[in-house]
């Protein structure tokens, strides 16, 4: 569960999720509170939209 408005924390959540998917694990990320608006937190330093897209295309489950 990710419930922070800090882009770095949300970025690390997606990064960890994508890493686990590469290892063929089943992964669900639940976004809560400010993290639900991850798209507005995205920047060049923290490409959250790209990581979220990769996560869902890799069959990760994203809940908000």
C-alpha cells in the first residue's frame, strides 16, 4: 500500500512492484490518499506515469 504524496515514495513503490513482476511474482499495489493522484506527482526525475504503465502492462494489479 502506498499512501504518500511524496513522489519518491510512490516511485519506489512502482519500482519495487515492477522488479517483483520481473521475478514472476503476483503483485498488487494499492494507492491510498495523496498517492491516488500519482500522475500529477510525476516529473522527469520521477516518471510515475511510465512506471505505472509498465506495471499494468506487465499484469500488475493497480487499485486505488
